[in-house]
C-alpha cells in the first residue's frame, strides 16, 4: 500500500472520531447520552416541596391535590403530622396511581349506578353518596348568597358564593381546623377543616379568620367573615375534598 492511500485512510479515521460518528476505540473524555433518551437519574427524580413557615401537612397536601395520609406515608411522618420550615417533602409516588386502579374496579362492580336513568340518578345521588361517618343531613351551606360559579374540573375545584364584606361564614360540618392562614397562593385567607379521615372542606378569600388551627368546631359555627382576599370580588370559595380529590360540594349541601 503506497503512502498516499495510507494518508487518505488515516485522515478519514480522524474525521470519524472527531464527532461526526463516534466509534468504539476512539478516545473521548466526555460521555454523551443518545438523543431521544432520558438519563436514568432523571427518570428516578422525585419532585419535592420545601416547607415554608405557616404551612401544615394538610395545606401542602391541599395544594398538590393529595391525600394527606399519602403525603405523610411517603415522608415517614407520624401523627400529629408535625413538619418544620426548610424540610423537604416528597410530593409524588405510586400510591396515587394504585388508587385510581382500585376506583375503576369498584365502578365495574356497581353497574346499577351506571344503568340508572337520569331522573333517578339525580334524585338519589345525594342519598347514595357515601360520606364515611358524616351523615348528609349534617352538611350546611357555609354562607348565604348567590351561587356565581359551579364545580367544574380542572379549572373550578369548588363553588363560589357571592355576598357582602364581613358576612358570616360557617362550618359546613363538624370537625377540626387543620389550617388557618394565607400561605396558599390564590386562596387568600383560608380555613381548612378536617371532618374525618376521608373528608376535608375549605373556605377561601375571607376578610377575617375567627378560628385557629387545632380548634374543634361544630356544624354551623362561625369560622370567618366573608371578604375578597386573593380575589377580585367579595365572595366565598368553598371546596370539599374526599381522600384528597376535589368533589362537587353540591352533592353534599342541602337543596
């Protein structure tokens, strides 16, 4: 083989190793992941929330639409669910996906609800809705006024009731106040009440809070004054969540 041919082949090999195509045996000081693939470390990454002053486990679970029990379990937090500023909480896990599978299986086992006529479903939806320890007759309207926004996921996770500034806001059902503050963006001055291990309710945009965290309240007790904190108009934003998921409050409130 003459010198010209050898020189040509050597030049071609150097060109391939320079980055046009990386071949085994070509020295490289840097590893490049193949295009279109996600590094293993990124796939295993878990989103975490850094706790700020005034937040509770319940308010953080509310923000991410999680069941507070799942949040506590993922982070090894036992009752009374004490957290501290600066603590990093894992806010994702496989438990949520497993719950969805269980719920879909239950729906298949109960065909009567799916085959009922529209008229019968409307008249019996409240009586059939399991409340896990909270009789439906005990739910009360949290305030008086005109209903100006209905429940519609994903944009509306509750209902809005118009009223006057300073108007009374009451507990829709008995329970314990697990959050009272203004640390959740978009809710203004907010109160969250835990009714039992499955149900919580929230009262947002208040002018003044009349209860404190840890306080027990009965159905109908005054808990706040209506306002417009975090809102464009005076109103009460009311939500009900079952196992961390928003549900239509109209399914529980008296007609």
